[in-house]
C-alpha cells in the first residue's frame, strides 16, 4: 500500500470532498482543452491526472507519458490508472536526456513541480527541450515569499512570488496567466487573494 504523506494527492485514500483533492482535479480539468497529440505529465504523482487526460481527451490525445521520480508512486499509478494510451515511467524531471528516450510533446502538464526542485533552471530548460515548436506548456505552483525564502511545507524548496512566476515564461509566445483559489481558476481580479498560479504558454515556432 502506498504511503499517504499528506503531500501526495491520492484520490482513493482521500475524502472526495477534500479541498486539496478538489483543487488538484480542477487543474487537470482546466488543462483538458489545451492538450492533444503527445502529452507529457511531468511529475504525475499517483497518475489520476494522466488518466483523466487519456480518458477525457481520448479522441484528441495519441499518448500520455506520466513521469515521476518515486518508483513506488509509479508502481501505484500503473496498477490503479492503466489506460492503453498511457505509460508511467520513473524518471527525474530535470534529466536532460529525457528527450532522447521519449522525444518531444505537443503539450506538457507540470503541476506543483517547481516548488520541489532546487535546480529550477534545469527544469525550465527541460520544458523547452521536451516541448515541440508551437507546443503548449501548462504549469502551476503555489505562491509564497520568493526564492530563497523559508516556506511552511517541508516538501518545498521555496515558493515563488507572483512576479517571479510570471517571469519564468517571458520568452514564450501567447502566455496566459491564471490564478487559483480552491476549485476557482480565473484570469485574476483586483483585490482577490489567490494562493496558486497557472501559466499556459506556447513555445516559439
């Protein structure tokens, strides 16, 4: 049985109305209209999101590759979320040779990843390396005090400010920035607090 550390979202071990679960599902629901062709779920965790993409976008998606560093969670994903269009693999999100083994993708979904990785630039480089020209990158992260500042979660290296998050996508085309509070995801309104951000960015041709 997979261990529930409180950081992983594992739907079958959680109350269906758990706010964290609903929040995560909302992000994948949000991403569905953007994904097609070959899709990479980078830091896929338990695999429920990869499965949602494969099932809900089965006519638009050719393949979904779910990547996570944890062998136990990948084993769990393979058992719980099998789909003929999905494969789950144990890999490091910042490994620059991923493109050699898996090629490039029409869309990359990478939710709640950046805050866990000290080698931020290596991850950003991999996004570009793995994304096809004109492909779509969808990234989310919780906001905080910024790089190098302390965070409340023992699982996070740091949490970016809104400005730092926006700057990550300065050299992409057609960047759309959204903000999340619970299941609500919207472009952002004056005076509303949003604990998380989502960027939808298209790579240069």
